[in-house]
């Protein structure tokens, strides 16, 4: 694992020239004990800690003292590309993470690294436990005191007792015939031992559990072979055992094989012989190694040790093979084998399809995340008027909390821009930002859009149901624009979401807990609407925790010039035209206009102006609409030469048309020479 994968990126930093006061503010604001100091090139040069600050104060240093004078210059760095294993070889607890150019890119502590390792270990342990619980084999483990420490679901079935009944108890109380204590004492494994447990016949493998060279317990893994044993017992009772077995072999779906003690084939199922591409009658009597590659049937027949669910490669594919010895009077007299070879290719195809679907799912998750991501930060809010600075400062404070925010402002003032910026600066910035325009969604669809629905909950419901906007925003922020247009019925349901912190899909049995911050916006007076009964008072007070009043553009004309410069640059790139400035006269008109449509109207006016410009790179008064300048745009006046040339060209066209394109007649009609006519026709591309 690389250091950059677990570090804390983009840490808070101090510059060398920052003062003691600025350093104290940073430490207090972010509640941290120390902060890296970097130079103007972004290279780490030291560490400033609380102790550094306290020592400086104790020494009587003025708060204007720069950080570089008193910072700790002894610090440790690691490269983000290095492996995390190097951290534990170091004595330090905290490291500055740098890139190949020694730029500071993050911070890593041993505590953070241990937490990551712990989570990975926890995940691995959970998966391992799930695998053991799902195993078809029974598994029982004991410690040095013979007390049961593990007892899986399959063991519950065989032993007839639940896990809660046996954990912590001496295994000899549960299974008196067990030999696990003997394995603990001897340290020797016991493999392939057959025994009876209740009504089951099992084959047990018992092995000691070792930690290094020390024995700390023992584990028994046993396979239920009751069915195999019953089949053999039943066949032994039949007079015509050969006919019965042959019938079984002919009907068997998978590959079944029987060998004698020497490993010679005595029976083979039709399906298996066809799979191997051999004649059934010809292989009977042959040694199994001559017919089947990588087989171990002859070994099981000799040793009497079963092999269950073993992987065997046959004809280029891995098969699952089980080999059971045939025991008679306590001695192995042969072996029965079963190979699952059907649908191997189908399984491989299915695996590829599932892998492809998983990749597509990850792709769509990525696309969804891109769709539900905030686009703007506080740096995107242009203007430095006192009115705007006040609102921007309040919005930054709002971003530090999880309280609901109500943004009020006329259309086009930038309410959505502020909502994006608040989310981007908040602790929820890594989670979705979901926008909902309450006025744009039909009333009958609003509930399903906000809360989602289950499959079959109403006519036309999609298969599999649909997730709602609130669930999409879980962990992040939902922006409810035009909240004043939300129907009263939906207001009641929204209030419940705010109160209970949970949503219930249409048609769902229960509700789902969510953690979603709400930012609402409106251009209406909600207080008046509450008095008129058009908006719920209780919902209004729930939403109106932090109120942001965005001033209209007419109340902050000093921001117009900055907005115009910013928009000209943005729109020029968008429209592919080089326009870099606006004339002072045109700017004056823009400043005097009242802007009922606010910033959005200003952007539309500038886009119109840039589209009208032909060769110039400056927006002039003539490019502005009449409603702003009060002037009717003059019709473009052509030069005298242009007027004469247009008349001359049209006269030639009329003459040629009157003479059926006879050029000599046309020249005579125009009272010019034929050569002059040809010359002018070439000039005008006729």
C-alpha cells in the first residue's frame, strides 16, 4: 500500500512570513496541535506546534513575530509513492508527505496508518468468517483447554447443537468420542478418519493449530459421507449389484468412475466417457492413469484417504473432483470418483458477463457522481461590494455547520451559485450535491422524485424501483430550488424528513435513515405566504435556521465592472470569439441600468453583444440593447463604392436576363463594349 493512499491530503499549512497571531488562529480554527510550514514554492521548511507558540509567548515574543523565526526545523518527510511499511521502521510518529519535487502533498501519522491497517484486518477477518460459515464441510476448533472456540453452521447440523450452546464448553462434553484433545497433546495430524456422529457418517481431518512453533489448539474438518456410505451399503445388499451400478452410471449427469485397489477402471459413466472422448467398453480394465490426466484415483484406492472437492485439470479446464475409498472390513478395496465437468464454459462465460456488468456499474456510479457534484466555490462569486462581501462571509460561516440554510433573492441573483459554494466548502464536499427545482417537476411526480418508489408500487413504476433525490444526497447536500412552489401536501412530507431524518419510498414497508443537509432557495416572501396559508409555518421555521439574503444587482452597482470583465472572458471562450474589453461609454450605460433580471440578465446582454461584434474586439454602445441605452441602433450605412458596385452588378444581371444570356446584345443594351462586359462579369463572379 502506498503512502499517498492513506495520507491526509491537502493539509492546512502556514507560510514562512505568517505571524504568531495567524499561526494561533490556524491552530485554534482547525483544532490541531501542529501545522507544517512551507515556503512560497510549496516546499516544507518546518513545523509550528502549540508548544512552539506557548514557548514564544513565554519568551515575550510579539505576536507579529514571523513563523520562520521560531518554527521547529527538525521534521521528517516521506515520499507519497513509498510503501507504508517504511513508516514502522522509523521512530517518528508524524510525517510530512512530499512528491518527487519535494512539494508538500499530505500528512501521515502512525495512528492514521494503524487505523487503516485495522480496518483492512477487520474486513479480511469478516470475509474469512463468512467463508467458513458458508463451507459445506463441518469445522470445529478448540483451544489448549479443549474448549470449543469455533463451530460453524454445518457443524450445527451434524452435531445437532447450536453455536451458542457449545462455544466455550469442553468438547468432550459435546462429542465424547472426539480425538481433538489427543491431537492437541500429540501435535500430530489425523487424516481421513471415519466416524459416526448421531445419524451421520463423516470423514474427519484433525490437525493442530500452530502459532509459529507453538501449538495453541486443534481443528477438525469433517465431510458428511452418509449418502455415499448408504449407497454402497444398499448396493452390497443387492444380488445384482453390477446391473444396479451400471444403471446408475448410465443415468449419472456428472462424471462417475470406479477403480479397484490397483487403480484399474471397473466402471465409468456414459457421460464421463463421452466427455473424455473414449469408448466405454475399451477403457474398462485399463489403468486409470492411461485414460484420465492428472488423476489421483489410484492413490485414494491404495491409501484409503478420501479427497473431497479437489481441483483437477482435464482437457485444459479445471474440474471439481471428489474421490472416496471403498472400505470393506476396514480395508480399502477401491475408490469411487465424481467429477463435475458440466457447464464449465457456461460458468466462465457467466463470470465474464458479471465482470463486465461490475465494470459498467462502476462506470455509471462515476457518471452519477459527476452529475451530482457541486461545480462552484466561493472563488466563483465575483464582486467586492460591501453588500456582497457581507453575504459571502455569512455563507462561509454557514458552510462550517450542518444547519439548514434558506437562500432568499430575486431571480438571477446567484442563489444556486451560493448553494454550490456552501456545499463545496463544507465537510460534505466529498459527497453528492443534488439539485431539485421544485417548480419544474409536476406535482404528481414530485414525491416519487424526492423520495423514490419500490417496484410495483404504482402503474408505470420501473422494474426494480427508483432511488429518490434524498437518498442520492445521503451524506451530502440536497438543494431545493424554488421551495415556495412546493405543494402544501409535499411540504408536510418534507417536514417529516426534516424531523425524523428518514425517508420512505412510495410502496416501501419501512423508512430509511438518511444524513442529508438541506439548502433551500426562493424568490418569494415565505413569511407572507405563511400568513396567507400558502406555505407551512412549521416547515418555514425548520428551513429558516440560517438565512442568506442575496442583494439584487441594482443595490451593488460597484460589482458590475468586475462581473463584466469576468463574463467577457468566459463568454468569449464559450462563443469562440476574441473580445477582450468594453468601452467606457458602454460600461457607464451598464452601471446606470437597473437590472431587473440581475446577474443572469447581465450575462445575456453581454452574450448578445459579443455575438453582434464582427471585427472589433471591444463591446461598444451600439452593441447594447435599446432598453439599456435608450437609443435605436442605426442601420449600417454602406460606402458609395459599395452602392455603385451593387447597382452595376444588378444591372448586368437584368440585361443578361432580358437578352436570354446573349452577351453581345446585353453589352449593346448597357451601352458598353463586349470586353468591358466580360471584365465586369469576371469582377462580380457572374
